[in-house]
C-alpha cells in the first residue's frame, strides 16, 4: 500500500523526491473494495505505485497479469501535494489523474493520503498527517476510488501505534494500513497486538519482506494465513515485494523466476505487487505472461 517499512529504507537508497456489530460494520465498510477470487491467468489483483517526481506518468502492461486495482502510496508527501487543492503546496508537476483513471490496471483505486518519506518523521507527526489526510480524502478525483490508505506503516516494535486507533476515526472508510514484522514476532503475536487497538473496520496490507530477504515466501504465506483467520479475509491483503537487493547497493526488479516462485506461494491470496512503475517493466511482464501460459 508503502508501501511500508522497507519503503523508507529503500527510498533513502534509491529514490530522491524532486519533491454479531463490529463485524457488520466491517462488511459494510469493505464492501466497496472486496477482493474477488483470482482467475487462473491472474497473477496478482493489484499493484502499488510509490508516487514521486520521477514516476508521474505510470505506464505499463500490468493488466496482462490480471492487475485491476491500483494502490497509490500517497497523494501528498513531505508537505508537497500531488493533487490540486490539497492541504500543502503543489508539486511542480502533477500526475494526469484522468489518464490514469482510464487505464485497465487502475479500474479501481485505493488512494493513499498524506505521509512522509521518513518513517520516523511520519510516526512523530500523526495528528497533522491525519488532518491533512482528511482534507485530501474530501477532494474530488476522476479515479474510481474504492478505499483509502493511510501511509504510516505499523509494526509491533512501534508501541505508540496504539495512538492511531482514535485518530483513524477521522478518516473515511474503507480504510487500510500497512503492517510489517521487522522483529519477526510471528503472526499470532501480531494478530493479538492488532486486536488490542486496531478499529475493527480497518484493513491491513501485510508486507511479505521477501524483497529485503526478511523471510521466505512460504513463511510470509503463513503470516498472511494466520492474520486472515484472525482479522477475517476481507481485512487482510498481501504486499509482494517485486524487487531484490542489488549487489553494491540499491535494488533491482525481481527476475521472472524469482517473482513466479514468490507468487506461486501466495495462490488464493489477494496479492498486490510493490511496485509497478519501479519494478515491473514491460519485459518482465512479458516473461511472467509466458510462464503462466
């Protein structure tokens, strides 16, 4: 969704910005962006776009692997807005949101709100980011928005995350957060921690950690299965990191073999690839399609 704990580390290395009642509530809230079972030719249901000044016009053949939902990481970051009328000064150039809305891989959009590149800065600025996010969520767009994403990543080592619970009441639903397990406490511990403070109508994107070699895909699958059982299937989606460390520093796109093996481990789960514009070039999509035939 971003993203996402590895995003902060990854961005520092590779990117520069030129800038039952609760159950009923949950079903109503998430109905507008419920996942559907993947078709046999659908390798993923969605992808992430980590918007920056270098990727203002995303273009690719991502729909060829079944992608129909776009998770936009944020529409404002580091006090710069990428939409007209946002709470902060506009970026020098804005994405062509109307053109993006016409893309088959953006038939549905989960719209990211206000964040920071720095995880530490984001976590220290929750109230202001929530206020800016509430303003962003009210802006009209040509996109088919089926949900919103608050781009402040959570993990169990961040005990102050519990402060988010009441703040999230100010944001629209369906609403999503992203979660990672940097300390490898395991899915059962994560689930109990979430249950202690997360509103029951907020969904989670779990980052698999495969791209940064935090865990193998099979272990990430177990995390996802346990979290889905605990939270409910409508509240849990999986972020598959479509990159790998590059020798000498930075990251490269995963190879077709690497990504195919990763996605095979996640069959039956609602998978979102991180991220399309940076790590899913057309040649890779062609290879993935050929392997799935």
